[in-house]
């Protein structure tokens, strides 16, 4: 049995030589370490933070921004064991098959493999997030998931899909990976978790083909080195970029950046609120549309409106997941519109109910939406980042087409109607929120000119440096990334077992 080690207690000048160094103790780093627990590999897990939130450590994430208003760079992630899982919402949903395809209307899209490559790993990822049995869209009629019935949207571009939620514990909503799995890390004899350990540089051999050393420091002034056989960078879609770009003593443009791709294609899932008003003629919607519903076996689910692959191809739209947010009261004009529409359709709308509709959207990949190094430095001397955030009018236009299809389906089925509230860019931006899903900045491609890592997560041109997590996503989906990045990380674990044997 090992222990959680505080790097601040190490002797100055300590040299460590593990088989594998994992940089980052968030969901990806913890999942990878646990996937290799019990193997013959000596694993060092390096986490910058401790077990609890520390403002001084968190401040190291600060950076600058330009372009579209976005969340501060130190606000959407947490620098402590467990990373972003310490404040995530627990939403889980597997990416769809079309999300992996090269779509001619989605520039720079296409993964180097299909969803089938991840399917063997989804059950293990589901177990890690503790979201219950694998149900999602396989469950059939909604009555199998919760009391009530789904809106009749058959034969159109949208259908009722499902989120499942990471296990809730009292007031703590989802599984927090640091708290949940720290004992498992400690019990594994081949894993050494090192806290308060900040990697400040990744050092390469003169030929730039191998990582030879990691420079590590604590905020208390201690410095030590790690010389691993293999290294996995698992610091998230923002911090991965900073370490690669700042480690530029051998590769002057930064590690993996020979084609100027590191930091480009940054993405998040926009979550505009109150984008439309949905009216159900038959009365209140089933509870699972507007709130999480717990099944008899403890599984927590919520309904969402998802796009079909056929509709995405025909309408050339991106992925989206629209959700019922809360009931709303129609004004007199709205009530008159409902009555008039119901009469025209020949339905009874005397018990009609209206709801606000929100959504999670998939952005188009954009190489100009990017992270770069700034002239500012953090407490350890690392350059801070600057984000140039962008969202195109066409991103909104695509989702508006999706909402129009939902409205058409409601009318065609005589189930209800929809009023779209966003017509101009300003309408969308005033309602904008973000998922804090940091995606795409070290994208995956079999072609080094199109990606930073290959299909196995290996940095192009490198022999022993891998990247784990959603920064490798070449396109993004509307599904929340955690479940999917865990499946991808578990796949990497199996690959490392083979190459490091």
C-alpha cells in the first residue's frame, strides 16, 4: 500500500524514475492510473493541487481573454485532486455514431476511428462515473424509465433521448473522483500519487523524439525531477496547451506544435437559456422532461430532445440537446396563439402548459478559436494563456433550423407548438451560458498536418508522450464529454499495457 504523498515534503533535488508519469489528477488521470493498477508498471500520478480547494493554487489558472465573452480561465476548472469532477453536474450521455464521422458540412470533422472503437470501454466508464446500468436510448418506451409518456415526435428530425447522472450523495451531486477514488489509488501498490506537484517543463532529447525529464516544483520553492519511460499529459483542454507550448527549449514552437496546431480548435458547448417557448396542448409534460427522475434501482435520468443522424445530414446542422427548463406563463398574445392553433388542428388545448427551452450545442471546429501564450507569468514562472474565443452566426443558425424542425414536429403530431425567441445574434448572446467543457486543443488525427496526436493519443513525432482527455477530440458532439473521455482514456490504458510491456 502506498499513500498520498505531499511533494512539499520531498527532499530538495529528489529524482524519481517511474515507468509512467501521469500529469494531472482529474478524471482522465485518475481513470488511467486505476486502469493500470495491479500491473507491473511503476506509475507516478502528479497532481498540482491537494485534496481541497486552495485559492493560491487555483490562481495559477488565471489568463487573459479576447473576442466573445467567456468564463474566466480560472473559473471553469479546479486545480485539486479530482479536477473538474469536484464541481461537475454529473450529466452523462455517450456520443452518437455521427459525431465520429467526417461530415462534409462540418469543417475539420472526422475522428480516426468510429464509435465502435470506444464501445468496449463505455461499460467501464459508466462504472467509474457511477451512473447506474447502461440504459440511455436502449431502454425503449419512456414508461420503463419513469412514470409518464414521451411527446409524440416520431418520424421527424428530433426524438426524446436521455441523460443519465453520476451518483448523487446527499448535497454532493455527482461522483467526485478525488474523494471517491483516493483510497483506490492508495491501495494500488504500483501507483504513487504525488500532490502539490506542478510540472513546469517537459524536457525532450536533442532529437525531439523522446521525453527525457519532467521538471516539477512546489509553491513552497522545492524543485525535483522525474525521468519516466513514458508520459501521459492529462491536465485538461486548457492546461495541456500551456505545458506543451511553454516547453520550447528543444522545439522552439512548443512540443507537438510543428504544424501550429497546439491550442487551436478550442471549443466548449454553448448553453443558451430560454431560447424558445414550448407549449404542450395535452397539459403538463412528464416529470422526466423538466427534472431528474430516480428509478427504482437508483438510476437517475432526464429526457432531452436530440437530433437524428438523418436530420443532421439533410439539414446540415450540428449536434444539439434541447431540454425543458421550467414552466412559464404565457401572455395574452401567447394564449390567443395557442387557442387559434389548437382550433386549426382540431385538438383540445384547454389544459395547455408552456415551458422554457434551453439547450447544449455543438460548435463547428474553428482553428482561429485558440489558446496562445501571453506575456504574463504565474507564481512558478510559467507563461499564462490567452484565449481568443469565437462563436459564428452560423452556429446559431444551425441550431435555429433544429428548433424549427422541433416546432414542425409538434404541430404535425398535434402535440404542441413552439415559439423561437432568438432571431438575432444579440438574442443568443444575452442568453449565453457555457458548459465549461474544454475540447479540441490537441486534436486527434492520423495526419500530423491535421492533428497533434494520433489515434492512440501519441503526440505526432514523439515516441513516449501521450495525451489523454477531451483536448484530443477533433469534433465535439453536444453530449457532455466526461463519460466519453473516460472511455477514450481506458482505451489508451489498454494501448499502454501493450507498448510498455
